[in-house]
């Protein structure tokens, strides 16, 4: 197996600094600890008013990752409904990604429909044609054609373009807001992390598999599990812990987002400053948390993009997209990725992380805990919840708005 040919430009300074901190931690055997301990009120995982406030502030007004860039090829349209309203993401032949309500302006039919229970894939198309009466829209949302247009006399077609939603792309991700409004800058929103994603090569990755399931746990319980490495030694003892150092990670904060390097065991033997993604992922697992609900986890040779959506207070809609390097998409790689997918999604995520969240959700209803306690290896969990509360309270707004 040969190493990928990657960009060997030096890493962005903030990422280089993070690598140096991890190296120092591993060489000295010293963990970087958070500044605080605390607890999260149990009601924040169960209360319907709290959930509604999250919907109205976070999920309605923050840029949310709708897809990896490779999911929407030029001249195609991808339905996206995880935010609770029907949305369609299009990409013009020229390459511009846009989002609209997936709702025909005639009598409201969905323009791009999904069949079966598998996560939808983008449909190649030159235009969006409504399956009900055939109204046709350009991929930029303009109404192009109405069957028997003369029978709509008195109705100005200029008022019947698709309703556009704010949408922008950066670092290999397409971000959408579910509420119409002014445009935003995804690069500004990422507060510097777009440079990290560029260096890691996210935009070049290809989709191997996507899963979309609902589980009985509040979405923040699954997020909590990806914001601390304290649990790896016990919960993942027989699966991934053999590859990781015990609770050894460094984090940098980029506004409400963060980038972390979680040390693998190989890091304890010391490492040269990694010159590319391949070298970095041998010694650490880079993990970006994009507030409020997305994670990127850089396994040694593939990436998990995970969105955690919130259809109900006690439900998480888990959307996991497994991304693989562009030079490993051939048939000869299929069995390898299939095995890898089963290990990470079905065993590590479903049977360990998600099953734990489901168990906690049940326990919360018992009233045994009025809050969930976090120590100094888990202070990013507390920071995440402070961010949610600040967004609900209106004191935290997305950068780039
Ligand atoms: S509802 Fe779309 S054309 Fe009639
Ligand atoms: Fe985990």
C-alpha cells in the first residue's frame, strides 16, 4: 500500500502549533486538562421547551452542514430534510451550490423526491421538474416553464421562483440555513478551520457510504461522546482503544468550533512533525467539531462526517457519511471499505457510542441525576453546552453573518 500523494505544504500555523502541543504532551506524559469541572442540567436533554428553543435558534438560524461537496456534482440536485423542512441543494453546471425549499411554487409538491429508506443521492438534472404538473425551474431557482402558462393569467411568474435559502461552501462542505435570509460566508463561519480542512484534503474525498438513522437519545448526548476522549479506554476497550493513548488529546478553539488531535499509541513513541495528512493520521486522529452539530473524524485512511440532528427532544437523527481518498475508490478497495464501515459504524458508533446515549436518555428520565457531571478531561462538553445556551439566549451568533 503506497501513501497518498498529498499536499506537502506546511500545515496552517494553528494546526502546526496543535501538533507541537500533542508532541510535547506525549513526550512528557502530561495531559492537557481543561480549566473547569461542572455539570449539565438533565432537563437540557429532556425538556420540550429547551428543545424548541434549540430548534428556533440553532437549527433555524445557524449554518448547518448539509452535505460533503462531492455529494452534489455539477448539474445535480440533492434533497436534504434532516432539519425538519424539505430542502434541495443544487449545483449549477458552472459549479455554484445553492439551496431552496424543495417545494414547488404551484401547489407545493416536492420537486426532488426520495425513494426507499436509503439516504438520497443527488440526481443528475438540467432543471428541476415538478412531478405533479411539470412546472420547471432552473438550478438557480428561476421558474423556466409552466404547462399551459396562459391559464395563469394575472399571476406574475416573477413571483414564482423557488424560495432560496442561504447556502455557501467551504473546505469541502456545503452549509445551509433552513430559514430564508441574507447570504453568509462559510469560510468566515469556520473561523480558520477551513484552512485545516484544506490542508487535510477534505474537498477531494469521495463518498463511500452514508447512513441516516433515528435513535432514542437527545442529539447532545451523542455530541457529548465526541467531545471527550475520556471514555475511549473503557467504552471502546475491545474495538478502538488498542490504537489510542489513554485520554491524551489537545484542542484548539475556533469560536464555538474546535479542532482536536487525539493521540494514537504510536504518538507515545514520539513523532517527526507530520508533513501531510497521512503522516498526521498515523500518530493522531484529527477531529473537528463544527458548532452546533457536525463532526469530522480523520481515521488513519478515511473520514467520518457526522451530522447530529434533532427531530424530537428524545431523538437524534444520526447522519454518518464515510469519505474515502479519491485514489482508493476502485473495486479492489470495496471489500476493505465495507469491512471498515462495519467496524466503525455498526460496532463502534452504533453498539458503543449511540447505545450509550440511548441508555443515558432512559436513565435521565429516572430522575437519579439532576445533572450530568463533567471533569477536566471533559471540559469541552461543558463548553459545547455553554455555546448552545448562549445561542439560545442570543449572545452567540454565527461568524460570517
Ligand atoms: S405542484 Fe408543482 S407543478 Fe403543480
Ligand atoms: Fe466514542
